[in-house]
C-alpha cells in the first residue's frame, strides 16, 4: 500500500455544505488550538498548506479508491492532516492522534466541574458584597449592634459604586483598593470604639488613646498569663491584616463585576439611589434605625471633629492648668487645721456607686459599710461620706487620681501629660509645701519608674518592688490590699518620725478581673506574703468568672468587701487619735458590672478621731456614716481639692494674690 495520503475533490454541494458547517456564526474560521504556533511559522506554513491542497485536487483514481476506504475517524483525521498548516505526507502522521492531543491544553477544574466553579464564584461575590456592606453599616456603639443596623441602604456604597463606574480601568482598580483599605480602617476604629465604650464609657480617641492599647496588652498578660495574652494579640494582628486585605479584594471584585455588566450596574445603582432618597424623605426606619443610612460619612465627620476638638482642648487646658488660685499661697497658710495629724488618702480601685446601690452587689457591700461604721465608732472614730463624680469610667485610674488631687478635670491622656508636666499644685504637694509633713506613697500597682511622684509632691514612693512582697500575684494586682497596708505600717506608719505622715495609698485588689481574690488574714499572719500562695491557688480562674455576667458582678462585690474590710481593720488596729483617713473610689467598674449608661459617681468618706476635724466640714452636709446613701450631695471630683484646702486652711483670697502666669 502506498504511504502517500490522497484525497479527491468533493462535489460542489458537499464543499459548500462542509464550509458552511465549519464556519462559526460570524462567518470567520475559528483558530485551531495550535493557531498561535501556526501563526509563528509565517508564510512557509501557508505555502505548505496550499501545496497539500493542490496535490489533493490532482489525485489519481487509485488514490481516490484508497481514500474512499478510509471511513470513520481515519478519514476525518486524514482530511485534517491534509488541510493543516504543517500537514505530513506520511500515513503515520495522518492517522496518529497524539500531536493534536498534546497541542490542546489539559482541561482545568473549572472545565471539569462547571457547576461547582459557578457556585464558588457566586458565593465569593456574595461574601464580598456582605463584607463591604458590614463595614459600611457597622455601628461604633455596642448598644446599636442589632440586625436592623445591617439591613439599611448605605449612601456611601451608592456613591462609591457610581464613582467606580465612570473611572477608567487602571484608576478604578487603584480607587477600589484604596476604598477597601479605608473601609477596613474605619471598621477597626468602630471596633475600638465598641471596646472603649464597654470598658471606659467613651469612644476611642485617635489622637491620644493609642498608648492605652499597650496598657490593655499589659493588663491582658497579667490577667490570663503571657502565653494566653500572646495568643490573643497574635489573633488580633492577624484579624486586622486579614480585614485590610479581604476588604480591598472585595471592593476590587465588585468593581470588576460592575465593569463587566456596566448597564445592569448603572441601573441598579440608580434604583438604589432613588430608594435611598425616598426612604430619607419619608423617614422610614427599621427597629428604630433609619433605612437611608449615612452612618459611615457621619462617623468620619465625627472623628474629624473630634480630632479638631482634641487639639483645641489641649491648648485650652494648658492655659487652665497654668492658672491656680493656690499657686502662690505660702505653705505656712496651707492646711493649718490638720497640723499634727497623720493624714491618709486611700483610693480603692473600681469602688463605684454600683457597689453600694446595685441590687446584686449592694447587700454585701452595704453590710460591710454598716458594720465598719459601728466598729470605727467603737474605736472612737466618726465618719462622713458623700459622692464624687469621677472624670473616668471603667478604667484609667490615674485620671481619677490626678483629677482628685489637682482640682482639674483630667479625662484623657493628653490632659494628664499636660498637667503632670507642669507645676499645678496637688493636694498631696500642698502637704509637702507646708514642710510640716513627711509625704509618702504606697503604690503596689507601679512596677517601674514613676516620674509623676515629684509632681504629686511625694518624698518617697514605695512601688511593687520596694514593698518586700514574696507572694503570688492576684491577676493584675501585684499583692493583696492587706499586705500593702501591712507593709505601710512596717515601713512608715509604725516607725518613729519627727513629723506626722501624709500618705497616698492605692489599694488594687478590687481591680479587674476580680479573680482570684485574696482573703482577710490575722495581721500577724501576713508576714512577707508567701502565705498567700495557697490562697491564690485555691481562687477562681478569671476566664471562668467572666463567662457569666452575674458571676463577674458577684466577684466584683466580694473584692470591694475585701478592700473595705482590710482598710477598716487597719484603722482599728493601727490608727490613733491623730489619724485622719480619706478614702474613695477612683471610678466605676466596667459596664459589664455597673451596667450600660451607669453614672460615674464614686463614694468618698472622711474618718477622724478628733471631732474638730469633722466639724470643719459640717457645711458639706455629708452623711454621718461610711455609706453616703441616696441623699448625700454629689460633687465633681475636681472640686474636692479646693473644698478641702478651704476647709482646713484659709481661703486663697485671704492669701497672697496669685500672679498671672
């Protein structure tokens, strides 16, 4: 048999039919799978194809017979080989299917599973749309985290879609990425707002609250340990990065989809815009949330206004802090009504109105206050108490401390930095200025250098490293309150002095997370604190406590009872006729304990053995008990300094007039 492949001319009708069937609908031949390779061969391939066709037209009758025997696949293959750009003349080349199979690309998984591919594409697009919608509608207030907030029409999304539709391709992609990153950043700030409102009763300030994230990380490490804190911090970083990337990709995907279906996207955008205008005009709402949403733009505007207000407040507060009616009052005229007294200012961490008046926590705390009033009265002491409105809530104890001592409203970190960098007179520094007291601080919560000590006017500060504690930490609290008071007695109060003491003591056992809790021990058993090892091991796990709100509130109440018992017991055992005690809370506990929209009021009490000390504040109309009750007056915390200095010394008007500074 001949090795030459031949063909005969088709009849005109068959040629026309074959040509029409082989052409695509637009009348142009479809390129072969290896068209790119054929094109690269240039004119030589075209010439070869032409010669092959000519040879086929001149085939002999014998060759026709041979060709007519080739029915089925072999015949078709022969025809393809004869008309291909690189047609071979050998029969093996015409009948071997391997070259064509190798030229075709292998089918991908989308070709093998078209339904799954379409489903995946639709699902990805739906998730991208949902992510963008959530970032646009996410509220920054935990009270508004309801389903109704996420079924509204965001005007920012409509405006963004319209803008992306008119942008050229390259600019559109860049704009989509920037829009996605911007939405992710706004969502992160919203989450920070939610966390700060829950913990501190206020939103996140983008100017000066960033350092507080480090404080939060330190608190987390103290609460759940280094390993747990590292896991939480790592997860937070991963989530932030994922949100930034995924939101950008989501906006890009949606913009590409709109570009491919421009007419449909334009119509949908117009319809949504019309619906938004109608809903806004009619004031339509869903569960109290307006259907026509502009929350994202409102939040952006609010943040810009907050930044502007913060910068202005910084300038105004600097002027306020530089003006002090007691700045030039001579020390000889300050605190003359307390000369010879040992004065102790004590802050009880998170001791707020909720501890005294909340139905769940108040019974136990009120019982301690009532019993404590009787115990102190039996020891010869009397008490008066009232309410102060703290400058902070849920945390930021140093803001409450500095507000109380300085007579200035210090409700943010920038104000704190401003006032501590100046020379505004603090209540404790007024004692130091007189030269009649030795001033000391007991600061178990301070674990490193504390430069603010000089601003407070403390001759010496005993931090956690100087108190000699050898026991375990109780979550955030470095040592139990009873030990702190015992160390104060050993290091300062119980030692002979040529001057009376003015002391500032911070009690930290009632600090969040309120587990595990120490127990009250006989004073002679406290020792170096190692006795607390077994107490700490037998205590509750903070993670278990925080799983239930009622359990957290119960443990918080117990922590306040412990701190109060420790302080009252200390005065009973170590106080004397010259002891004057002022104790108060620095702020309310977090909203999980005090409840949403709780007041910022904290109890304050003054205890003294000398009746003349209490007589000087008779016009304050405080309650004659450790418990202020509902009828006691409520003052802002920043007013206490001037009231106290006036009660126990001359009014500043009677002293040397202050010069403008």
